[in-house]
């Protein structure tokens, strides 16, 4: 884990992540950032400490009389010995689709997060120097950079950086020179291209 | 002297988890189970599971604790924070999260407030984890309430605003103030 990231989720987002209140799409994108950012990982740990304290203070609810017996039987039958399960990449539980061309210099692959409320998750790969079309958001667009970098009016976003955009923001990102930029994106409601040409091309760009 | 407080001092969950990892100690598991499963059941019920389902989810959480015991790092997190994070994952993995109407929670009512601010608690539980608990117990009621609705009951900030019929900004500022206070009192929360 590095501390290279300079753009982070808001505290509210990290609190929601720790509490388990984010939808699956946003949770995945936030987890990709947290796995790459020691500062946010620590912040999440602080919130989890609060959750743990509340758990200790909770009023216990009685269990069925055979609950412990059942649990002991389950761990007795358990074929997975303690310690066998290891931390996995949050992406491991999802299928990644093939890279598909979606526009000049830009490829996209699907991430098999079940689509709910018009939210979808995908990865984008854009060649160095690519100017992505000027766009506005219909809902939110949360992005975590995995490789390479892009730039827009709010700064430069490199590996691990997190970009939280909503419908109040307009974006005109440019991919930085060097290596292709690969991001994971949770997008709600799609985007709206701002230029006349963009609007003509919109049906072709399957974002 | 409060019996519950005395029990809390003797109960050392971090050691129990370490013992599970080292020797697959079923006695240690049973002790953890008896302490956490009833509290986890409460948490799952607050998160919208019915009694039976909540108990299954509490069982699943303990089973994951058994399997993941070797991953627990007492230097990074307290036992209760680690158990909480596993329970949170169980609830997001296995409960289909439906946006619960404020009406649903109103019907449930709020759990009875325990008398948290006991001097014995401050004296007895000097270890860090106890300090978090003791400090939480000193939060003003309205801050403790939003913190609990958020981290224990798993409500989004907007849902808390609906439930309490207060502006979203008020929810956010109460949570911020509570966390600020915890940080002021505790330095690094671990």
C-alpha cells in the first residue's frame, strides 16, 4: 500500500463504506481506492472502531437454545481450516468482460456487478494523450485510477486517486502522456456529451 | 459494581481470536460466540433481518471469524472493530439491501438506551478498546443516536434524516462532531 494518492473519497463516503451503506457498485470502487491508500485505510479503521464499540454496547438478543451447538458442529464439519482463507483482491469475485472499442483510443470492459438503479461498473482504458469528450453527469460517476493518469480542471489523477463527480460537475478529462490510463468506474444514469459533435456521436459511444 | 463491566474486563476477545488462529481452540470459539453472537443478532435485526435470519447471519459471522482468525492483526485493529468489519461484510454480502422506509424503523422503535455513562466503566476498562466505548458513552444523546443509526443499524445519512425528520446537513454535522470528539479524546482510534 502506498500513500501516493492525492485525491480521496469524502469522509462521508468513507464512513458509508465502513458502515456498509454504499451500494455494491460504489463500494467496489471505494474499496479499490482504500486498498491503495494508507490514509483512507486508517480512516476506515477509525470508523470500524466506532462500529466495534457500538457492537460491544449493543443490547444482546437471546439466541436459540441450540445455537452454540450448531456453530460448533459447523466448525467441526468445516473443511476450511482457520487461516486458510486469505485477503483477496476486491475484484476477484467479479467477472471482467473483454476489452471493447468504444471510441477513438478508448476501450471498455464490463465488471459483473449486478446492475441496479441504473448503476453500472466498468473499466476504461484510454491511450496516452486521448481527450475524452466534454461531458456532464446525469447521476454520479465515481472513478478510481488503477494505472496511468488523467487530468481535468480539478487536477491530475494518478494511480490510486479517487474522483467523485456528480450531476453538478462538467468534465473534460485528458489522458496524461506515458502509459495508457486504466480506471474502474461506477456510473449512474450515464453521461451527457456537451459538444454538438459529441451529441451526434453519443449513440455510438456506449458509455 | 456492575456485573457487566466486571465481565467485560476479564473478557479478552483479541486473545481468543489469536488462540483460534494458533491452535484452532474450540473453547475460545465458544467464548467468542457466546459474547458476540447475541450482539450480532441484534445488529442484523436492526439492519432489517427477521429473528431467524438475523441468527443465521450472526452464525455466518462467527464462522467467518473462525476461518479468518489468522488474518486478525491486534496491532492494526481492536477485536471488536475486526468483528464489526466482518459482520458488516456479512450484512452487505448476504442481505439484499432494500432502502428501508423511515416508517419501518419507526415501527421498530429504538433500542432501549443503556445507562452508559457509568464511572466504573471509565475506571475499569483502561485498555484502548474500553476507552473508545467509554468515550462513546459520553457523547451527547443526539450524536450517539445518529452514530448508532449509521454504524450499527446501517442507515445511509439520507435515511437517518428521513427517520429523525431533521435536515441532511444536521445528520452530517452530528456525525462529524461525534467523530471529532472521539478523535480529540482518543488520538488515534485503533
